[in-house]
C-alpha cells in the first residue's frame, strides 16, 4: 500500500503534531466508552437473561482475551501497514460491533460481540502510539501521550455514566446504539484529516545524522524487544497494573450498588467519575514530570511511574475497606490521580528502549501481556465473590479490592529495581545507537526540508556505499507502506 510521501517539515509542525493527538483523543474516548458501557448494565443483563456472576465475568473477559491474543499481531501489522488505515479501520469496525451489541438477547450473543469488539480495538493502541511517537520526540513525547491517555479516563466515565443513565431511563440497549452510531460517523469524518508521518521522523529531526530504518523481520523484531530487560520488565508491570485497573472497571459499579445501596445510574457514575477524573489530572502531571526527569536522568519516566504506584497503593486498600462514602470518594480520587501518573508513561517509557521499526510490535506485545493480566481479573474476582455464598459476597469483594494495593506496591518495587540494575544501561545504549547516526539496518540519510522534492542524498551501507545517490521519494515511500 502506498500513499503520497509526507513531508516532515510540514507534518510535524507544532500545530499539526498536537492536532493529531487531539483527533486521536476522540477516537480513544470511544475506544474506552464502548468497552466500559456494558459493565454499568450488568445488573440488568443478569436479571433479563438470568446470568450468574461467573457468566458476567466471562462476558467481561471475552473482550480482553481476544484483545490480548490479537495485540501482538496488531503490533506487528502496525510496523508494516499505514497506521492511519489501522486506526480508522479498527475504529469503524468496533463501532459497528458496539451498535450490534444492542440487539443481543442471549449470553452467547453478548460474549460474541464482546470478543469481536476486542478484535477491532486491538489494532488501535499499537498503531496510535507508534504514530504519535513519530510526531513527538523526546522533548514532548510524555506530554503528548499523557494528553492522549486522558481520553481513556474521560471515555471510561462517559461509557460508565451514560451507559448507566440510558439503562436506567431508556433500557440498556440505547447506550450501545448511541455510542456505535457516533463512532461510525466520526471515523468517516477523520479520514480527511489524519495523515501518516514518516517512520522515525521525530528521531530524524532531533538527530539529523540519524537515518530511517527498514521494517525488521519477525525474529529481528522479537530480539530487539526481548533482549532488552527494561522492555520485558515494563510489560510485566503493566500486566499487574492492568489487573488492578480491570478489577475497578469491572466490579466497582456492582460493588457500590451492593455495599452502599446506590441505584444503577449513581453506582455507574460513582465507580468511574472520581477515579477517572483524578486520573485525567494525574496523567498530564505525570507527563510533565516525566519529560522533565527524562532530561536529567536516564530512567526518569520509570521513576515517575514507580512514584505513582508507590503513592497509590494505600488508597487502593482504603477503597476496599472503608464503610464511609466520603472516605471512599477521597480514596478513589487519590488512587486515580496516582494511577494517572503511572499511566502517562506506559508507552513513553517503553519507547525509551525500543527503536522506531519495532515500536508498534512492542506496544502490541505489551498490550497482550497487560490484557492477559486484565482478563484474569473479572473471572478471578467474580469467582472469589461467589465462594462465600451470596450472603458474604460484599465482604469477599471488599477483601479482593483491598488486596490489589499489594500488587501496586510490588510493581513499584520492581520498577525501582529495574532502574537500579539495568534500565539506565538500556536507555543509554539506545541513545548511543541513535546518536551514531546509523544502525545495522540503515537506509537513506534524509534531508528533512526537501523530503518530497526529489533531491539527492548519499546512501549508507549496503545500498551502494557512501557517495552513491538515490531519489529520496522512492526511499521514503517505502517507509509509509
């Protein structure tokens, strides 16, 4: 697949590189609103279809298992296919699936549509994070990704609150019709405005001696990722973080309804708004802090993540144990703020140790690992809540939620250990490769001001040796195929 070669001088201008993040923000809003809406209507689904909590857990996990299974393939595809196509094509597909979810009448209908939604959404984050990293270099990458991350929280609020509201006053199906139709319309509109950048564009602008690299083979890509201890550690930590996140997203509406006797709409709103709004504040804060720390020390983004988890752990414990609604709200808000600080740097930290040709694949594998952790959470907690019988469900759920504070604490310690023993080395090694101006798979030395003019530039390495010339548009076209 080919498209007109983009010009970095234009595409990465300050206004457009932020406009891209702004447009992606709205897609990500629907990415999370569509997946979250179903959790707010669990009580109605349970009553209408006679579902058990275990079956509800399967419905919640169906999305995650498919999402996790598809993520590596989605990432590998994102390093080889136009990311704009994957982003908007996936958006259109999962929006149609969301709309069709509203026609479900049986358990297997819901499980099937949730699985299909996981398939469609799996392509979004690997392609998007790779694309954003080509518009934003080290100076602004955490801030750009943290702003994009804020849509995760607003989308979660929108899906939970509006899903609960529509369900209580108009029936549970309407929310899926509204979200699905709006997503289809927006996907068609954004086809005109989102553009594909040159891969590695941000690094080329920061280091003019750097050169674009051809796509890596499967083995080369996996070696690039799994031979980097920091990348492996970040994936493991993300699995733990996502387990905790999915406990809150899946079971908090039901937990609040059962423990504090909230109605359906209020429980759906309370379960999301305090955590997610606080996270929407914490994420940009974490982005600013991480960009500043990354300038001062290798591993600055990971230090920011570890701080967020360390400070957030006590508030997770308090959320599960308190009997006071004001204390509950305070604990959820504080947890959400520190969660946002961690979340802001999930992919920015990873990209500190992974080169541009492997970034979408790395993000896909990270998503797979993380969502395997997330997929375990609904079933595990649903099973635990049922072990003691219906009379003890609330007590068991309280204990399960509190236990997640220990997972956050362990993750923080793992991050600090990684920074101490190998993260600084991995980050420094990657910086040296970029500073050298050419890697083992280098291609053309680009003229960033004239990339689309047909100007001539020397070619390095096996493509003819120094002094040989070639037409730059021919080379750069391959980079956006």
